[in-house]
């Protein structure tokens, strides 16, 4: 008798007999992402309390640029080490070269651009360079743990980084000495501590440095280049959005929009964390028939979007009561804007599982094209509303949600038209 079909997600996440549910990789992915959300939440709360709405706006813009450069490195290197065979010497060497090149170039371009634009002083930009470099290295090491399905270990890595950073920031704020330069230096120190912790916890085979002779740089870039561009679309769109709100409403208006995003961040970070899990899960079983994969992605999309929306509603209802306590009396948190960011997170949840499934079936280029299209839809609509119709900045997350909704529908249609050859399977 033929055994019933089992979904990709169910087979990848199912624990061995007798293993507690809380040890499932999917649960670990969600908890790890929530812990990262709490760390990011605390980091920006310190900035909100100490620097006010205008200072929070500048910090959010700089952190957005940092996340953008990290998304490129994480996409090219992190996704490649998840899907390709990172234990192959040539592939491993290519991953090492691209990791160093992209992190240094990204950190340099970010610091120079923000200093040249007058957003940061030279000293502040130098501190941002160090923070961005360390942030990217820590993220690549996090991706190794994800590829090995060791999501619970990420709690130790992220906890080390966040505790170090917030400890330094809290001490500086208590002494009244916190400024942007010290803020970014604290982030750099915390991420460096996270890197050290990750290197200690990784097995020896994952710390092995391959010789650079014959490095498969082209093979890595042929897969990861498209993926890096794809995952950079969302942070690039958010960076352009911040610049748009900053130019139209000023740093205080941007600070209020960002305060609502920070308050509602657990919704989006939960979606992103489980999305990273799904990429690893789908990559581990690419022999699954296309119909089963599509159904698995549909179930995941429903669960992600509903969970994000419910969590966002809870956060929005509490914003009026605890908003000033959380972000400080100098920044307003509007429940309507918090709910908007929950709607944006839910929209991303409808798209992300289908994008992950399509990538593991070799559809990186098509997914990139559709992700660029949905970003243009969201940012374009926002520009029209803010500039032409003088809409309030609080509409920002609602308008941006239109992009992922459209992208999810289009990517789902992409999975319906057939299958493509997939990259070589990676070993766990």
C-alpha cells in the first residue's frame, strides 16, 4: 500500500519519536527569531529614550542601511551555504571570498554614503563601519546554525550579542554620555561578542578554512547573486521609504513611524524567522512533487499571515496603554500605525513561503523580478500619496503591504507552471 504523502515542512520539522514538541526545529526557529526581535526591540528602545524621535529617525535610517548590506551578504553567502554543498572545498572557498568581499564593501559604502550625505559625522560613520562589518559576519555564522537546523543554539549567540550591546548602551545612557558614535560602537562590540560565541559553539568542520585556490566564486555567485539581490529588495524598499518620509515629513515624523514599527516588530521578525526555517526545510527535500510543495507553501503562508496579524492586533491594542512607557515620553506610538505594520508583516507572510519554495526549485531570477515589481508597487504608491496627495506618514505601512500581497500572488502562479532543475543538494 502506498504511504500517505507528507509535506516538506512536516517531514523536515517532525521530531524523532519521544522528542518533546518544543525541540522541533520550527519551534526553535520561531523562538530564536522572537529572541532576536526582543534584542532589536531593546536596542532601539534605548535610542528612543535617549535620543528622542529625531534621533530615533536617524538611528533607524542607519540601522536600515546596515540591514540592507547584511541582507546582500546573507543572501549571497548564507543562502548559498544552505542550499549548495558547503563541505565541498571549492564551494567553501568561494563562500569565504564572497563573505569577506561583500561585508567589507557593504560596510565601506554605507559609512561613506551616510557621511557624504551629512547624516553622520566622520567619527560616527567610522563607528557605523565597524558595526556593519561585525553585524554581517555574525549573520553569516547564524546562517550556518540555521542550515544545520540548530535554531535553539542561536539563542546563545544572539543573547551574547544583545546582552553586550544593551549593557554598554544602558550604562552610557545612565551616565548621560550616549550619542550616535557610542551607539554604533556598542553595536560593533556586541556583534563581535556574538561572532566569538558562534565560533566557540560551531563544530570543527564548520570552522574549517578552505584554501582559496580554485575557489568556486562563479558557482556561488550564480546561485547566491540572484538570492542576495532578492532578499535585499525588502530592506532596500524600507530604506527608500525612510528617505521618502524623512524628506517629506522630517526626522520627527520618521521617528514616529519607526517607533510604531519597533513596537510591532515581533510580527515581522517572526515571519522572517520562520521564513528562514522554511528555506532550509524545503532545501532538504527537493524530491517532493511540485503539487505537495505548493500545498506546503500555502499552509505555511496561511499560518504565518494569520499569526502575524493576530500578534499585531494585540500589540496595537496595547500601544495606547504602554507606548510611552516602552519608547519613552519623547516619542508617540500610534496604535493605527502599529496595526499597519502588522498588516505589512501579514502581507510578507503570504509571500515568503512561496518565494522560499521557488528558490529551492531553481527559480531565483523569476522570484527576484517579481520581488522588485512588488517593491516598486509599494514604494511607488507611497510616493504618490505622500508627495501628490499630502497623505500623513502614518499610512506608510498600509501602502507598503500592497507590494508583498501582489508579489505573493504572482510567485504562487510561478510555482504552477512547472519545475526547473535545482542546485546541488547541501549536506546538513
